[in-house]
C-alpha cells in the first residue's frame, strides 16, 4: 500500500515540476515580448528616417550609370564573388548598370602581358559598345596592367581601386588625377606572431604559394619577414614548381617543429588547376601540423586560424566612393589613397584543442570560433529559455509513461510492437536499396554508395550494359518471360560478385551497372567475357529458343576521376555501342565524349534554329549538257548565322527525330519560292528537295506536300524529291505505298548520291525512279583515269529508261568528257554553286 502511494506521489511530483517549468517559460516569453515591442512609435519614425537616409546615401543619387568591375580573379573564385556582392549591395535599388571583365592569365613577360591585356580590353569594349561612367579595380595585377593604359582605355572617367596589397603601386597610380582608392594593410606578420606563440617548439616556417601574380607577390612578402623572425628558418613551397606527388611529399612529413602558412596556390607543375576547396582539402588530408591562412575571404574549415579580410566591405566602400564622385558630391582629385583593410584575426577552438595548443597565449584581438564556452556565453539565455518547455515536456512524458507502465502486459506489448516496427523498418530499408525482381542494388542505392564502396580503390572500372531486345521479348512473349531472363542474368552477376569482388546493380529497366573495385579492365579481360556470357544467353519459351543480345559501355579510372563521372563515361561508351549497331561492347575514350558533346551542340543548334525560324534554302543550278541551259535546281537547307554544314546537322536531326520537321520546312520554303517566281512572271524550273529515309514513316508528309503546292498554285511537275540509296534497302509496304502515291500525283523521284553506297543496279527497279544522280566521287575517281566506267554507267542508266545527272563538275574538260559520254545534265561549281534565291537572275 505504501509502495503504491509512493509511486503516485512521485508521479504527481513530476507533473507539478513540469507545470512549474512551463510557467517559468511563459513568464520569460512575456517579458521578452514586452522588451521587443517596448520601442515607442516616435522612435520607429526616427529609425526609419535614419535608414532611408543611409539607403539614399548608398546609391540613390546615381541613375543610368554604366560601371565596369575589372579583376584578375575568375568569376568562380570566392574573392571576386564577395567583391561583386559588395558592389551590388550599393548599386541594387539604383538604375546603375554593372559589367565585369575578368583578366585572363598571360605569359610571364610583363611587357607582353600589358600589350595582350590592352588588346583584350579594347576588344571587350568594342564588343559591348557601352560608354562606361566609372571603373572599379579589385586586385593588384589588374591595377598594374591598367597603370599605363588608363588614359587611352578610359579617358576622363574616374577609376577607383580597392583590395590592393601593394601600397607603392596604389600610391604611384594615384598620380593620375582620375585614379584613387584603397590599399590593404598586410597582416602577415600578425599571423606569424600568432603561429609562433602557439607552436612554441617550431623551428621553421613554411609558406605555400605558386607562380601566379598573387602567389609570387605574397611569397616575396613572406620571405621579406625573415629578418623579423631570426630564430626561425623560412622556406617557400612553390606549388607551380612541383607535381602533385612531389607537393604531397613535401608536406606530409611535417611535424610540430614546422609552422605551415597557406598563401595562395592554384596550379601545379603539370598545369593542373585546383580550386581553393580542392587544394585545402588536399592539404588537410596530408599534413599533420596546424594550417594557417592569410588574407582569407572566410573561415576555412580545418585551418587553425589566420586573418580573414572582408572583401565585400572593401568593395562596398569603393563603390560608395565612386557613387559619390559620379553624383558630383565629391571630386576624385581631392580623394587621397587611404588604407582600408577590414577583417579579423580568428582561431578555430576545435582545431586548437585537437592539436593541444595553449589557448592562453592567444592575442587579445583574436576572435575564437567554434568553442563550446563561446556558444554558451552568447546563447546562454536563449538556451535556458528554450530548454524549459523541453524539460516540461520530458517531465510530462515521464509522468504519463510511468502512469501507463503499471503492468507487465504493457511492457510486453511495447516490446512486441518495437520488434515489429524494427522488422518493418529493415524490410522497408531493403526495398529502398534493392530491386524487387533481381535482388540487386537499385540505381539510387548504387550511385549513393559508389564513393563509400570505392574509398580505398583509386583504380576501378564501371560496365554499363543495356539489353538490346528486351522490349521485343516482352511484347512477343510476355513480361513474365522477360522477368525470367532478368532473374537469370541477375543470378550470373551475383556469381561474378563472389568471384571477382564486383558490385552489380539494376540501373534501369533493361540496364545493369557492374563496378569492379581495384581493377582496370581491358578488351580481352576475362571479366568482360563473363559479362557478355551473362547477357548473351538464350531463353526457351514453349519449346522455342529466343536468343538475347546486349550492348555495353566500359569506363575505367586510374585514380583521378569521380566515380559518378566514370559512370557517365560508361554511358557515353554505351551510346556509342548502340550507334554501331548494338550487340557491341565499347570502351570509353575522350574522343567519344568530344563526339557526344559535339552532337549535343549541334542538336541544341537545330532546336534553336527551329524555334527561331533560322533555316533557309539555297539553290544550285542543274544544267542541260547539250545547250548549257539551266533546267532545274537542287534546294539545300542551311542554318542562318551558324557555321554548321548539312553534313553535320542533317545526321543529328535524323538521329534525334527532327528530320521530319526539317523536311516540311524545306517543302514549305521551296513551294513559297516557286510561288514568288510565278507571281513575278518568271519561267519556272523543277526544284528538287532532299528526302531522308526517316521521312518514310512521316504519315502526313505527302498530304503536307500536296497541300502546299495546291495552296500556292504550283503544278506538281515543278517539285522533285531526291532520295538516297538507303531507302532502296528498306523494301517495305510503307515505302512502296508512299512512293506510289507520289508518282501517281506526278512528282518525280530522283536517286541521289549514286556511287557512295552499294550502288547496285538491282535495286533501281524497286522504286519508279525518273533520274539517277551520280555522285562527285565517280567523276573524281574514274573520269580522268578510266572513263569507260563512267560511259558504261551512263549507258546502263539510259537503258533502264532514266535520265543521268552528274554532280561535282568543276572543270571544263570534265564537262566535255561527260557530253561525249552522253550525260544528260550536270550539277557543279563549273556552272554555279548553291546561292540564295535573290541571287538567281
């Protein structure tokens, strides 16, 4: 009885304590609310007026001004991003227009660099066609290049510089009355004082820099400080004079007797460029001594400390000065060069503690980041207030839990329920990671686990396999048959996982990804043969054997590629395998990527040209041999303002399904041109339009062609379709039906490029052709050396009752020979190349 009463009193005590804590929280909230809203309305107006005045001072006085920011940093660099943020903080809300010019890297010859910069700057200004009202310069190199060319490039306009580390350079350029600004005070000694105070056992100080302008300048400044630290050995590590491996060797054996200062390094001896995030990650993964930074734009995770410079604020100060000058409130001639280097010296408490360095020796001006004591000191009141409701909630929860856990049955129910939830969680996690049919990893799990799988494997290979005829198998035999095949493939791949340590996954419906850690596959590798055997297998359905095929792409990494990029490379190789006619395995090369990127560029060009209506037609005359009279034209499609030939964009359009659209564009433009000539009273000649084999399956092409001719009143004999030999090999009902209807409507069919393919006369009777066009290659290869070949070809075509047109005739003797051999018509540059319709007289 006493025990039960004691438990009840304990629960009531928990409930009472929770209510007390909750009441304290409510009191704190009400007091905070009163304090926050304690400001009187008259103070609101004062604050609003002050804010509006400040905003007006920051940029409201200028309008419609063009300002140019010049920097040697690439647009992706963190420093230039901070500077642009500072400039825009002042200019946003005004009508001022901001452009930025990024000075590209030049040679190490200063005179040549200046000449190249002047040429680049002139070209940029001419291209932009903008007259700038003011110029901002954000680094030493840009300022030194502008020093001698300011008056010729930007005459009589103010130039404000900032973030300049060379004080002498800043003062020398200010002799120009239209140039002034701010320079930075160097705090490198301050950082070294911090480092030597913390690392009392250090005997040497090493600085990392490279051969860039900024790197060399900071390296010189570092070495100049040696006299102020006579007890230490100074040494520079020039990243640009070392390979990646040599650089790693120079830093990975450093111990507590070395102080390591990172200045600036972005390019190694082999010309490989590293963004700051990558070089700092490399440093932190290799060194065993604290790292210090100099003139950083932000705190770098993992660095012990150093000077952080507020580049954004410096850019704001310079922009504010420029706006004051442009609004005529101050004169640039009266503005002296002054020092402006806002920032703080910071130390990361977590790193300091990890290296067990004495925090008592930190300078007073040093800001400590990441310390638990700092967090508690700054947010103590908020943390206490925030914990009160949680503490109340905890006490309430504990009260209700104890109240309900008074019987053993409740414990048993909770345990059983927990086991059930854990089991369902495991099942759900399994379903999220594994494919339900093959029990292989799914696409998401494979990609997300790639880096973990390969963290100790610098060398690895990825094979992406696509089943060529799975769709046909599903359609003909049913999806159950396809599932049986996929399960059989998965079982073989699981065996490869055991035998080779590979990891297989179902990448898509009919795609599989197999990763081989620590292996570089070759074309004759046993692993490739095993994969082919896994997919090149037959399926027996109802006593009938079905043979399967697959295409694969293989990409390898030797330690310098991201795993997901290697998978993308395998995908590019797979696309190339399908292009070759499927049932192939192709290894990735840089040429494949280039070809893929080139195709993508052309594809975007075609899509853009369709959207912007940028396609137009040119016309090449066809001349009758005997009378040298123009009897027709061949129309050729071009893209306006693009240096891309039809040989490049037509195959891409065919491959990606745009050829039917281009075919209709060609028909519409040719028929319209015939209508214009008809309205002008000119004598019409037949115009031939190229017809791709892919257009055979464009069901409404013939209707569209006939509609255009009827709409513009053009007789059918003035439109000719030129087809290629590849259509002859597609002897299908669709092909026969399309060409029969065209011929029935009175539209002639010409066979184009005869001589470039199989050139078999056996195919010619298949389609009711009117004319055969012999390719230029026949003229080039046989006319001068074996003219009888050309004579016989012309004779055979004539015997079949067809007209002969020979392409590529460029010289008079070729024309005379073809006339002698009985050629009917000629097309070539001898009588004119492709021209616009307006150029045809």
